[in-house]
C-alpha cells in the first residue's frame, strides 16, 4: 500500500472516483460532512443513517447541492436493485453491528449497478486519534471484523480494484467538545467517557498538537475500492 498523505475524506473520494453526475448512496452519513462534499462536487447524493439525532441535525441544514437524507440502517437499504452508481461507507462500516456487517455489504452490492463502485474507508487502530479514543471506546476488534467483512465480499461478490492508506487529521477544540462529538454519534459512550475523563484529558493534552483551531489528532485510514462486474 502507498504511504499515507493527509487529506479529507471528500478529497480522497473525488480523487479516487468520477462522482460528477453519479447517483451516490452515502451509508452512515452521520453529520453529513462527506455527503455535502460529494454533492458540492456534482454528485447526486443520498445520505443514509440509522441515528435519529444525526438525521435531525442534517435535515435542518441548508442543502449545498440537492443532497437528500433517509433514516435507515445499512443492512436494510430502502433502494431498488441496481439503482446506484456508487455506495460509500466512510468511517461507518465498523459501526454496523458485527453480526450484520456482511449483510450490509451484500445490501450495498445489491443496490449497485453493474460497473458500480463500493468505496469503503475505515480507520486503523493506529495514530494519536486511536490512542485518545481507546481510553473509553476501543474499537480495534470491531474494526478488524469490518475488514474481515470487506475481504469476504471481495472474495464472493465484488472485485477489489484498490487498497491504499491516507491520513486524516481530526481537530477538537477541547475535551468537552470532543465528548459532545463522540456522544452525539453514540449516546452509550457518555458514561464511559465521564468515568475516564481524567485519563482522556491527560492523553488529549499530551498527544494533541496545538493549533489555532484546537488540538489535532492524526488517524490513518485504509480505503478499499471494489467494483460490481
């Protein structure tokens, strides 16, 4: 794999795929950052997320390019067969319950047109961002399971065309802002965060790189690009 370079997810997707005019399903769209980036770049994007709080937030935002959102889980996509040019899982496959990860990728395969692409970006269990998060939310094992699901779908239904790394920088203004961001994604993280807040603060101040906007943490990301032949 190539050496990682610091980029945003939107930049990586635009460099990897021709998304202009394409119908894209962004599964696990969360706060809509990547959905909006792709829409702004000219794609017709539908953001899909099962979290009602995330959905409430994105629906209140002004669209940047005609993007729309649907509340649904990745393992039950509410779209017809062969209806999408591209399906994106950006930092979201490992949030699908482990027992449903293969089903989620089978659903992505089902909705893809022939010649369509499945783009999956998953964080590695490395970097200062990982060291910060694992204090209260160690996802190493479920990320490994997600990679197993990717390899399974590549061996059974899709063809992998690329695998590469890039580095993403996450900036948090404060420990409190980091907590709000983390708990909004998953409320169950709140008690674990609060029980370990002193350790989190120590790691935050030790490993975070001070910038004008807050503290920066690096996160290596692995991308797998697969095609439906």
